[in-house]
């Protein structure tokens, strides 16, 4: 069938199993072809094709609430709800989102770009449904990486006690973004390979073949479950929370999926349906991926699997620059350890993990735990490098505040993907960390302008004894290793293009420094540029000189204005009775949508053109 002609999921109701399987093949082909052009989350979606078809065949969305954790595995859901025709705009400016989006469709009842939220949300929906005396199913889909996070476990605890009707789909592919870690994950592996599981699976299949009615099937499954009392299935995670358990079931067997979901509908109270899927199913490069490289991809050649974009020669990603530098520093400092919450590949820490396996720790999707774990290491004399994406760091605010900074522990926090990130959109833009962290005592916050300064700042971070956060963006930068990088003095800024005819000063940070400076110099403009690489502490000595010049000052930020660099400068002026007038450019009180960096910067008014229009007005 023509996938682009799908309007809603109602057509699935009359489809046979054979037709559903054919549809799954068509959707896979469409998905691979489409994502190869736009980029996006591929492997996670290829793994849930049959599952999503079965969900929409058995349940009646949008009346029934289907929630995906994380929302990046909702592409098939979008296709089945009439958005295949828009997939050429996936993650493009004003196109469809790569996540569930409430404003996009009535079928998207929840939206999240981060993991471990849907169980809590689903319980809220189920409670509200019962308070309103309504009657619909609430069906959260949660993966094996997400379900072992703190928030998911907290939700499971209350779900068991509230005993509301919910059907929890446990999507178990034994791999989230990086390889899953932890005792609970090992427990799921044992469940999949244990003798009780094997006999349970065999008996379940036998019953599925003999019983078409859901109630009869459920009764048969309950009888089997009673026989397995005190086995690994009964005493596992879900049983401890008082949840009924069905499965495991093959997540690519359409017939079994439909039968077990129909059975779950007859259940009273919360029930977990354990579905075994294969991430990347149907496309060999994804199926063979063990590092998570196909989790999120740019455009690629379908036949070869090769990316159509590459990092320019002589450049590395900012993540690689930080990781390479960390490896070099760790050679002479055996106290340095690296910590990541499930983002070894994303943060380019593979080399460190390979070179120093006993000093490398992947905590799984558990930012809060990873942060306090780093504090525990630091308090006993180790020098942790805690690497977390900016948008995920928000979850660890309490631990940064109380467990690291309050005790003034020398943890170096690498804030990866800082700033606007483009196509992933509002849930992933790392524009809040400066204002979020700036009010915390003892914490030093900085950002390098280039690859050399990144190395120098990381050396400076480990040469001092306080908490320090170094933020760096998505993208690439020129890189040449500095064998003996001198640490930069904490709290210092640098001026460029000083002259006697200066008529304006631009204060900015990060890669914007060189971009602005290059354009100013090429146009011969009488404008000084200040590299404000430290947000905290600020360079008060230089700031006093800048204020006393009485020249027009532009503070150019590509993050949130509220609580940002300009706010710090104005607060300093107020506290020191120094009159200072700023022209502020930055992101106002709004969430920024997805799209190309150039387009969303222009839309938000933080593009280079807006800055230079302001410069022209001030110097004419």
C-alpha cells in the first residue's frame, strides 16, 4: 500500500495478520528511505514496527492513550496516524517533530525528548480517567534502558499501590543508546535465558494457538504463572511492585503480539506486557550496530549505510576534542575517572573507556545518581570528569547543588551539546545551563572559543580544587593537540581588535567569538570583541575598564537571556555603582523549535546578521 495515503489507524481493524506483516515491511522500507534523506532516530523505530502496528490495531487511539518513552521511537506511530505524507519535513524547520508533539496531532497525548517520564504521566492519566468516571485504556511504552531509572522505579512503586487499570508495554531490546548496564538489566537477561522463561514461553505459545478468546487466554496464562511462583518471573522487578506480568512475547510476531494485547485488555489493575524486540530490525547496518551509532543519524546512503556528511579534515567534534584532551591528562594523573549516564558514544568517550577501563563508569540513564556518584569519588580524592548533555543536566540540578557544590568538591562537569542543537528541538536545546547553574556557590562556569582553548580550560579545570563546569556545543572545531597546554587563569577574559578608534564593544563567548571577530576584521569595523569565556567568576578588572570607556556595548548570547552573561554584567554594575548600558541579544522567554541552526537562530533573533545590524546602528 502507499504509506503516504494513511489517514488514521482505523484501517488496521480489518486487516489480517498477513496484511499487517506486509504493512510492517512497507513501513520499514519507507522509514529507511525517508530517514536516509532527513536524518533522525532510525534503529529504535525499526525495532518497534510490529509492536506499534499491533498497538493501534488492538487499541482505539486517540481515545485510548498511547505514550512512548522516549518519544524518539514514535515514528511508526506518526505514520499510522496520518503523518507519513509529511516525513520529508521530519525534524526540519516548521516540519514534523522527531518526538511526539501535542500540537502536531490529537494522537500525541504526551511529549518528551528525555527518558523515564511516561510511567508517571500514564499513572496521572489513569487516575484522572477514574476520577472523571471515563473508560479508556492508558498504554505507556517504556524501554529496558528507561525502566531502570530512578523516576521510572518511583512511578512503578505508586502504580502498584494505586492499582489503576494500565497496560505497561515493556519494550526489551537489551540496548538503549549505549549498552544497558546494571543489576536490573542483568536480571532481565537472566529472565530471557532462564529455564522458567523457556518453559513459560513454550506454554504461552501453545495456549495462544488454542485460545482465541482473551479471557480464556488470560486464565491460561494465570495458571502457568501460578506454577512459576517464586521463580525468576514471579520474583522479578514487576512482581516486587505488585504488578501482573505477561510475556515475554516476540515483538516481531504480529499474531502473538495482538493476542497478548487483547488478553491484557481483559485484566483488572496494572499489567506489564514484556515484549522482546530487536533494535534496528530490517536494516543490517542498524542490526549489527553495537555502539549506538545508528541511534540518531544524519542523511546516509541506503545501499552502503555510509553517512553523507563528514567532519572536515583537521577538525574534530567538540566532544572528541574534550575526550582526547581528557585521555592525555589522565596519563599523568591516575586519579582522573570518567563518568557518563549512558552516553559513551554520544560524548565520544570510547577511547577513554578503552584506555582506562577501571577508571570508566557508565551509570545508565541515571543523571542524578551519576552526579552524586561523582561526588563520592571526589570526596575520597579522585578527580571525576562527569560528562552529561546540557539538556539532561537539568535533571541533576539538586545533586550538583547539594552533593557537589555545597561541599566544594572538585568535580569537572563536561556540559556536552551546550547551546542550540538544531533538529532535535525544544527538548534538547542546551540553552538553560548557564542561568540554571550560575546561582550555585563554589561553581566555576566556562566555555572555550576554539579547540586550543578547550584544551587549556580542561587543564585549568584539573589544576584547581573547586567544582568546574565546562560547556561545549554540538558541531566540529579545528583541533591540534597542545602537548603542554598552559592552564588559563580562572575568571579571565580576553580582548581582540583593540584600537584608538574603537566605537563599539561586542562581548560574547564560545565559537561566536571567532565568527564575530572574523567578520569585523574582514569589514574593517572599529569594534572590539571580548571573549567572555568565564560566566562565573567574571573578569571584574576588565569589566571596569569596559564600563569606563563609555562606548556602546553589545552582549551577544546564543542562550537564554534570563540569568545569562548580560544579567551578570548588569548585576555587577548595580552592586558596584557603575553605570553600564548594554544592548542585549539573546534568546527571550520562549522555547525554540526544531530546525536547522541557521534558521532557528534567525527566527530567535540570535543570528550573526541581527548582531551586525545592531553594530551598524551603533557606529553610524
